[in-house]
C-alpha cells in the first residue's frame, strides 16, 4: 500500500468504522478464541476488539500500514505481533492457529484463492475462519455497476476490487460457511467458515 493511501485510510473509513462497522467487527471478533492469525491487519482497526484470545499474530504487507497500527497494538489488552508478509504464502506450519481473521482484505489481495488456501492450511481442523468483506452483489444492475467501476476504483483505492465474488471463492476452496450475515443490501458479508476435507 502507498504511504498516501495508508495516511488517509482511517480518515476515509472513519464514519463507517464509528457506526455499523464497529458493531459488525465486535460481533465477529467475540467469536475468536485461542491463538489468532489476522490477515491484512492494516491500521489495526480490529486490535481493540480482541478480548477472549491468548494472542494475535497479524500479517500485513505494507510497512506504512504497520506504522499506523502501532498505537492500537500498544493499547491492545492481548499480545499482538505484527509480521510484514503477504497472505498468499504464510510463514507458518500447518494447523497452527485456532482462529483466522480476515476483514476487508480479500478485495485487495492479488491472488485471493491462494490466500484462502493458506488460511485453510494454517487453521487447525477444529478451528474457524472469521471474515467481514465486501462482495459482488446479487442484484444484476448493482453487480454490473461494480464491474464498471472496478478498474478506476482499483487505481484510487490501492488495488481494491469491488467485484470479487468472495462467497463463490470460499465455496470453491474447500471451505464451508457455517454462519452468514449480510449488510447494505448484500454489499458486505460477515461469515464464519469451517474447514472441510
């Protein structure tokens, strides 16, 4: 991520993060337990919402985002380690984490299918993957609008793709949705995912 985008990210997202997104994140992360891996931790927006976990290992490719997350990490009530790396090739053994968390990140990962496979690999068989993402909408008109806007949106928002069919990717990568909520007419989803063979 660019320094400019990381600098303005919290300001741009502020109205949503102080409203509905705060509720969604709290609801999602209260289901996290044990040792947690967070994919694409960004500016550390999730860090204050971890309570019932032993520790959090956060993966973030952007040094600029890591710098902006340090204050939230220091204020966290649980230990948080941030590693600069990417989600497509995680530096962890199989079956390492009890919970894997991904929030508003699959839209920007260059190879989201590889990231999902890695999330599945490092999550324990009895573990869970918790996601909060924006997705391609079911409404045909709105979905077409997402397709139309994505090329420009990617340039403005540092690689963010509006048109990713994340639910389909989840189902096609050996993951099973065990709980799902939708928001804003299906633009955003909150899901708990189980591991399948």
